């Protein structure tokens, strides 16, 4: 277990605390706007997962470890929200430590192995020497040779520390562990009988109806909701709608 960097939103309500776990190549700041708004109902904490942001770098990156890291942040029982990689970590936590989780919100991911490696994005980041850039705009122009989509470049470059000339991502470990990150542990057991919301984007292929039976096997109270017209990064494309869906579920 490592001590995760965290941002706390103390809030003013009396709802149970909410723990938020971001996805691959992200950081807690990706959920900052939603966390701040949800903190009116109770305290919210957004973490940087290991090998991301300001959290420690390690040589391994398994979902058992990520779940333990999340458990280390929690004092008592929490609601837990996780997106993509963070969603798998949240599921691993709910299955392994159901006593720690009141309600689970899993955003655009399923407990299955995927075959869409993100190693090409690691290669694109490795192609940039952080010491070569004084501004993020210059880095963006250089990365455009490797990554065409401007929104993907903008997302990745949030982890470029211009001032200290470094990536905040542990690219070596994330590359070495990519199979585990896109996969799902064969030895993951358990069942979470509490309420669980699986929220996904309409145009995303991360959660399809074919996965629903698998999800219900280990999350028997799972409910499925779709955010229309958006893909995998639905919290960035439709933050207010995602906030409304999460709020309604947690308060339900």
C-alpha cells in the first residue's frame, strides 16, 4: 500500500464521504469540478492513483494494490466512484472489502479484460523530452506528430510538469503493466451486494449489453444508465449530467 496524494473537498452536508478514483493517465484534478459540486452533500476526496500525479511511483500496478491504496485513504465506510482504471480499482475494493463501501459508482468500465492497449500513447509521451519545452503549447505542437486528436493531447499534457521538466506519470511501470491495467484479475473473487451504478457513454464501447450479465453476477444490485451522445470521457463531455446522475444515485 502507498500513501496516495489527495485533494479534499470538505463540503457542508451530512452525506457519507465520497472517494473518487480517476482513470489511466489522469489525476484527481480531472474530477475537480464534479467533486466540488458534489461536496455540498458531504465530504469528497479525489486521489491521484499510484504512478500518477503527485502519488508515489512503484514498480508494479495491480488492481489488488490499487484497491489497497484506496482502502488506505478511507476512515470508515465511504461511497466510491471510479472511472475506467479507477473504476476497476473501485470494483476490486468493493469485492475485496465490501465493509468499506456503501455505494459504488463505476463509470464506463466493466470487470472484464479489454484488448485496447494504450501503449501507443505512452510511446507518444516518451517521444517528448520534457526538458525541451517551456510552454504546454510547444509540447502540444510536438505531440501532434504522434497524437492527432487535440482533446487526447490536452488530456495527456495535463500530466506534463513544465516547471520541473518531467512527466508526472510513471511511464515505465504503466507500459510494463499495461496488460494488467487493461485486463481483469483471474483470481478476483467476491461479490458486492450493495447498490452499484454502472454509468457509461452512449458511443463508448467499454460497457456493452454483452457485459451486463457478467456485471450482475458479482454486483447483483447493479443498475445501468447511459449518458447520450458521449464516449469514454463522459465526465469531461457532460459534467453536469454526470454529476446529476451520481447525485441522484447516491442520495437514492
